[in-house]
C-alpha cells in the first residue's frame, strides 16, 4: 500500500524500486521497454550486462515468448495496465540495503512494485510534459525497430488519444533549406524545448496536428516524425493535408504509403524517413519515381542483401573506378538517366562537351558491363543507382538512431 500510494502521489520508478529493495533486502530492477527505461536500486548493485539481460527478457515477456528468466534473477513479476503487459519487476539477490527476514516470500513486494510501476507509467503519460515525452518515446521506438508487442503499442497510442488499430501513414518533415551536413550536425544537438518539454517546432505545428489527429513529435535537429491514422468512411486525406500544410510552412516532407497492419508501422516510419533522406540524395531524380523507390525500400526492409547485391552488380564497380581514378562516371550516369538518356542535355547540365559525356558513358559500359544506351542496360543501371541511393539514405538514417 505504501509503494502504490507513493506512486499515486508522484514517486518515480527509482523510488518504487528503492522501496521494494529496502523491504526485500536485495536489489530490484524495473524494466519498461516501450519507454526505453530500466532502473535498478541500489545504484550499481546490478551489473550492466545483467540489466541488459533483464531488459531483453522484459521484451520477450511482453511478446509472450519468454523462456526461463536470467539465472541471476530470483523472481519476476509482470507490470500490467489492465490486461496489457508493459514490463517487468525483477529481484536479484545480493547488494540489498538490509537482510530480509528468513522465510519471507519476495513475491508480494515485487507485485507491489509492479503495481507502483504501472501507476507511475500512467501518471507520467497523464502529465502534459510527459505526454509529449511519451509520444516521442513511442515514435522513437518505432523508428528503431518493430514493436515488441503490437497490443502494447496500440494500447500506448490509445492512452495518448490515437487509434492505431487500423494502421497509419507515417510522415517525416524537417525545416527546408538546410544542407545534409547541417541537418546531421543539428541532429546531434538537443532540440530547443520550452515548458512541458515541447520544442518550438512542435508548438508551431501543434495546431495543424490537432486539426488532423496526428501523433507527432520532434526527435531532434528540427525533424518531425509522426503517424496519421486513417479516417473512417469518406474522411478525406488527413496525411496529405498535413503534408501540404507543413510544406506551405517551408518544411520538406515525405509520407509513407498507408500501412493497415499496426505491426508494420516500423516499416511505415522507415519508409517516410528514407524518402526524406532520398530527397536530398537523389534530388530531382526522385520526382515521378516514388513508387519504384518505395518498392526498393520494401526490399531493403525485408531482404537487404538483395539490394546490396543489386548495387554490387551495377553501381559498385563505377564507384570504385571513380575513387581510384578521380573520375565522375557515376555522376555522369546519374545526370544521363535524369535527362532521359539525352547526351546533349546531360552535357549542358554538367557544363561539358558532348564528346566528353559520350566518352564517359563508354567507360561506364566498359567498367560495369552494362550499356546505358540500351534499354536493358539502362534499366539495370537505373535500378542499381536507386539501390545505391537507398543504401546511402539508410546509412545516414542509422546515424540518427
């Protein structure tokens, strides 16, 4: 009762773990994977690798496929909100503040800690600033990987006021005009947050988001990430409307296709993030070819080795040749494809003589074994170039995670 009452009056997870550890006489860990938090008391009593194992085990418990608990854990109790499991409380013998009476069962104290942790999680989500952080945590988790438990994801979103049970469109946006290096540098900096933990960018977009029922947060560097649930019936296109409104405010925006299965929302988020990266990498060549890029992004998410093989068999030899001989075969090929196979327009765009472009394209054929003048070779090179751009976008994206 003391532990739960403390949680109701505002105790944090550390305080809940401390109260349980004091009663038990040994260390206690609380893992809530969806929020990215695993805390332990006393501090340092549980080895970092043991804490990591407890976190992984919590994910398995949420998924429903957990085996035996880690050998260093004495007992485990799930943390539930209603019927939904959101984490675990684990007791680890040793390192406690005082000895526990002989024969006393540890489970009631772990159950009390689990109830206190559930109350603490709900209290955090209920507070305005923590609701912002809860949205940010949900979106960041989806950006990193697929949901460990779809029911938990849908429940988390529902407590924030959004229904993801029928999937969503992912949207990614950032201030327009910044170069890729500037955006990467900005991404390493903490966002400018005001009262309640809300960034200036989120505040400016807040009205648009509320009007269109979008779950949106800023993840750093001025970049917005969000999910727009589908409307029922003839409700228009809220994701497209939000994208247009953000574009009108000077932002660069990319949206995913509608993913109806909530278990696939990680794919939707990746698709939107990669398409935004591609806008700066592929420039005008992305225009009119988004569906091809989406298909290849799908290949990346399911069989990345196939995309790597496509690049290796088409573009990698050109990239290696350019690096070794300080040439621009790859850039010339990209311009040639962008200008629909016109040598004259390619020469004008690159400010080169037509014969220079012709020579370089001949070298492209020699190095790659594919002719940019023939339809089959040009198609293979075009797909290989898109694969190369997507893999580069994925590399940039991974630096943000």
